[in-house]
C-alpha cells in the first residue's frame, strides 16, 4: 500500500492534509497539540490521543485543509 506524504494514519482513521488550502492559522496545533505540531516532524502523530478527539479537531479546520476517513478493518477468515 502506498503511503502519501500528506496522509497520516492510526488503526481507526487516516487524516489527509491539503497544503494548498491551509492558511497556517495554527488552530489544530493550538487546540490539540498532542497530535498536531508546528515544530516536530512528522507534524501529525495520530497515536497521541483518542480518535474521537482527532475527528473533532479535524472538523474544526477553518479551511478544510484537514480531512479524515475511516480505515477499512481487515476481517478474519
């Protein structure tokens, strides 16, 4: 599976980032600094908090530069 530079995943979701839409307001880093950072690479670490909190923060992105989708779960045979 190809991993894109602007996609970040945990076991539940994948967050996508569109730098062309971002106005660098910093709301994501100010409100959820456990996940989004202005000074650390990679700047998104979805393992640092609950998925529910990440989704709530992504929905507050003022430009829509951040989006998410739920990952498909592998089913045991």
